[in-house]
């Protein structure tokens, strides 16, 4: 189930990845405060990081922002402004979520 798709901006690398207003929050509704999301990271070509990454998601400010873990993904995958990410709920090998990356390169 897709939660959101977003084209990345410089702010997403400085302050964390804020979920867009039209995100499907149904899979995240029962969470409050800071949550940990075990996430598989996959390129558009299907290449995955070797291990799931834990992304910390803060709901404290009234919006959902991916913080710790997100910065590691952005660095390890080499994400840049203009790239697109899609975040899904998916049960796969112990991870409950998947982040699919499409680069503009």
C-alpha cells in the first residue's frame, strides 16, 4: 500500500523528509510520538541495500517527518534534490515498509 511519493527538495536533506499533505496515513494512524519503521530501500532497478534500515518518524509537530535513518539512506544511496522516493507499507523479511528510489541522473 503506497503511503506517499515525493520529489525531493534541499529541505528534505536539511530538516528531514516531511510527508506530503496528500499522504495515505492509514498505515501509520496508530502511531504517536516517535516511531521506528523497519524499511527496505530499493532502487528503481530493483537493487536493494543489504539490510533493512530503521527510520525514525516523528509525529510531534503535527506532521510526519522522517529523521534519523533517513539521513543515512540519503547519504548511502546518493540521493539528490529532484530524485523521487515512494514509501510503501509492505511486509517482507521482517521489514514493514519499503522506500523505492528513482534518480533523475
